[in-house]
């Protein structure tokens, strides 16, 4: 394999959480007076840290979200995760292949450490990710599309950025990876390919990722 580190986004790449969290985010924003559709939430907030929600609402309306907004939202999300969250189809096979081949990997997510861990415990992915493999936007000053999170993950894992590949499903994440000087494979299961412009390559089935990464070494 041509890469020394595979960096996974979490939501929508490892765990199938985007439909759950964006449905709940749209509903909660609408409930408190900021009408938002599911499609609006995907467009504006998918792949972003929570501060983006606060920033965009303030910019558009001049009103701040309630102080307990994050706590209430995460409470709803975690409760829904316990009921409905599943790993992304095919991702366990990818992790098994990377582990068997001795290829280093980690997760770098816009979500909080708590959100990452709740999702992994619920889906059983926690067996693949110990604390040394988990990085959150909470660890850096700026979330995606800034490159800070991916650069932080690479540094902590001891790998040069140009030797990393990022697996992402959001436009913000692709932009962050490109800005970090890393290759990025855009996962199009939920995101139209045209919105992941700039990705090194695109794929629509997670089952294909291990083969694509291996094929990259032979290309």
C-alpha cells in the first residue's frame, strides 16, 4: 500500500449516523424557531463541528442558539444512537483487512470524543479504535474545512501528511484533507459525487475501499 496511514472520518464513514443526526438537528432547529429541513441540514452542517451550527445561525438570524443547545441535541442523538445506529455496511471488513496487513489507521472526526465513543460502543467498532486512534475537533482550535484536525492526527500517529490518505464523505472534510496536503477518497453513498470535487478518487461502496487502497499501490 502506498500510504502509511489511513485516516477515517467517523459520521457516515464508520457509523451510519448522518441520517439520524441530521434529522434530529433539523427538527430541533425548527422547534426553536429556525426552520430547517433535513436537506438543509445535510447541505450546511454535514461533516462540520457544532460551532458551525452556532456560527451560521448567528450569521443568518442575528440570534444565538440557547446555551444548552449542544447538551440537548447530543442527548437526543445519543438516545437515538442506542436504538438505531449501525456501522456503515462493509466497514468492518475494511478494518479487518487493514489490521491483518498491519496498516496503521485512525479516526479524525468533527464530532466530540463522547459522540465518537458512544457511536463506537453502540456499533461494536470500539474493538477497532482505542484512545490512541481517536481524534476529535475538540483537540484542535479549528474544525473542518481547516486542515488542523487531520494534521494533528498525522502528527500524533507519526506519519508525514503526504503519506496519509483520508476517507471522507463530506465536502468540508474533502476540503480539509486537500488543505492538509493529503490524498482523500470521497465516499459517495450519501453525498453526490459532484459535491466532493477535489477528492483524489471517489467510491460508492465501502466494501470496495480495501481493494482501492491496495490497487493504489499498484497503479
